């Protein structure tokens, strides 16, 4: 069976996504240019969601493999 630990990749994507979303929101608040910042905010939130999905799948796979070992 193919095993791919996506936990580190998911964690990295979550961090980058959160940083992108927060920095874009901060810039939009400071400059009141919401229309230009919305795509960056949505991309950051999407990266966070995909990263969390990878991270959760990695945890599920790890817990299933540890229960199979018992």
C-alpha cells in the first residue's frame, strides 16, 4: 500500500494560508481597498482549508494504522 505522510505539507499550507489571509485583511483595513484584497483573502482561506484537509487525512491514516498494529 502506498503511504504518503501529508501532515507536514498540510501544516505548511495552513500556516501560509493563514498568513496570507491575515496580511491581506490587514492591508485591506489599512488602505480600505477591499475590492483588490478579496481575491488574496479567499486564496489564503482556501489554502488553509486544503492544508487542514491534508493534515486531518494524515492524522486519520496514522490513527488507523496504529489501531491495525494492535
